[in-house]
C-alpha cells in the first residue's frame, strides 16, 4: 500500500495496481505493468511518481499522467520489495532485491 494525499494505491497478486480515491470511495486509475504479484509500492515526495516492485524482479516507475510505466527496470535477480525515495535529492530512488539478489540499487527516475 502507498498513500498519496487522498488516494491510496494497492498492489495485488493479480499483477495490477489500483489507485483508490478514499473521499469519493472510487477507483481513480488501474496500472498494469507487472507479470507477477506486486509486492512493493512507494510514492515520490513530490507525489508525481509511483515506484512499484514485483515478484517478476521488475521495478516500474509510473507517472500520474501515463497508463504505461515511464521506466521498467530489470536489473534485480529476485523480487523487488523494498523501495525508498530520497528526501534530499529529487528523482533518486533506491530499491532492494530479495534473498537471491541481495543488492541495493540506486536509480535516477528522471532518466532511468
């Protein structure tokens, strides 16, 4: 789960990410870009980008203005569950891979 003001995004075993508007109790957007379960979500501090990690070893970076990922990054060799945006540098994202991967990767979300 990941909050963004009055919206809440949830990742699912069905590979989708649903953005819910909690005040209206409605679905705002559905993101499709993973081939396996979504297991990590995190909004950037400027609330313009959503990072999603999946059991497909993929890290997707989404824009509020697109139905497809801005970047689809496939450098991890295990599920991407840990995600964190830097509070100090705009566009800096860190992802952590699972047990088989055991790496932490730094990404520039402006250029992939």
